[in-house]
């Protein structure tokens, strides 16, 4: 009885050891953004006058 359990257990251990492990794939980091062309500094922005502008997206077409 002991050998009937021992043999399949050893066989299962050998099969698991023989399995191919997947290779680890490293993804390269995203390249850093390149700075824009050199040029003169632009005019500084102006402060708002207390007006709030709300932009409403266009209504989407109804789906069938």
C-alpha cells in the first residue's frame, strides 16, 4: 500500500521538476521626453476676470 502511493508521488515530483519555466521578460522603460527647441521666453499669462467657461461635450448619437 505504501509503494502504491509513493510511486505516483515520485513520478509527479519528477514531472513538475522537468516542466519548462517561462522566461522573465523585462519591458524597457519609456524614453524621457525631449525638451523643445531653444527660444525666447513667451509673454506671461494674464489672470482671469472671474469668468467661468464651461465646455460641454457634444451629445453622442443614440445606439441601436
